C-alpha cells in the first residue's frame, strides 16, 4: 500500500496530498497537503484569489486536480470519473452554499428530500426523513413552504437539512453566512455545526468572515495556493 495513503480506522476522513490546480499558467493550488478528521469543523480563509474555493471544489470532486491525490475514508477518489464523483457528491458529501441554491418550485421538505430521492430512496421515506431534519432545525410547521416564503436564515436551515439528510461524511460550506446578517449568520452556523457533530460529519467552511473563522475550532489560512498557517482553538 502507498505509504501516503491515510488509514481510515485511525486517521482522517478526508485527505489531500500534493494538490495542484492550474488555470493556464496560474496556480490556484500549488501542492497542498490537508487532513480532515471525523467531526472536524475547519474554516478555510485567505484573500480573494488565494485558492481557498479551488481547494474546496477539488476536495469535493467538483473540480479535478491537475496533480496530487485525494482520499475519502482511506480510499483514493481523485482518479474517479465524473459519474463516480457525482455519485460521491450525492451520497458521501453534503453542500451548503451562500445562496442556499434551493429549487424554487419545490417545498422545503421536497428540497431536503432531493438528495435521497436522487440516490434511489422511496419518496415517502425521503420526505419523512426531510421533515424530521426540518423539525430538528427549528422549521416544524414550515415544511410545505417554498424558498420564496422563507426568510434568509430559514432558507439556509433548509439547505443545512438537505446537506445532512443522507448523513454524509463531509459537509462543504462555501460562504454559508455571506448573505445573512450577523446574528442570523451566527445562529445558522451554530445549527450547522451542532447538527453535523451529532451525525459525525466533518465540516469544511470557506469564508471571508473573520469573526466566523475565529469561532471555528480549526482554521487553515491559504495564500498563493499554499497553506500559510494552521490554527487550532
């Protein structure tokens, strides 16, 4: 076995080794090593253009790295084709974005059930699981509302429920509080981190919000495509 391969039984749930991503002659990632442990809550920070969003997208399999290796639960995944990576994103990963990216025509419970439905779960079971997550996140009674009938904070809680309903190993959050006021953003992050910890999922958050980053247990600073500092609370 490759000595660089992490051991899932004793090690990280997600790892990157020597990750490189280029856009033309410019390096977005210039050889990054990173380990994410189960139940980790990690903020990735850095100036615009530093490579933090590229790192999130490469780890999540949205973008393919030009070089390097990625391991999920000890198994290498960077060499997988788009179909397999898409399957991983549906089953092993959860996503929360700045805008929520909810389907406007679907109700809250249908939005939450969507990943489970795409994975083949029956509609009744998927909707019921969605309702349970909405209730746990303080949205009982709003299951039938569409995104346009929810506040910004409520819509983000729907997105959090959608990210958690299939019990992923890792949740990726890209500026999850960027469109929210300070108090709503703090409450939303508390809900995300609490629910993720309950399920055992790790959380990786890309943010420009200094206060949010300082509140996270771990912070990784990216500059010029490299990890500049690693801080643990």
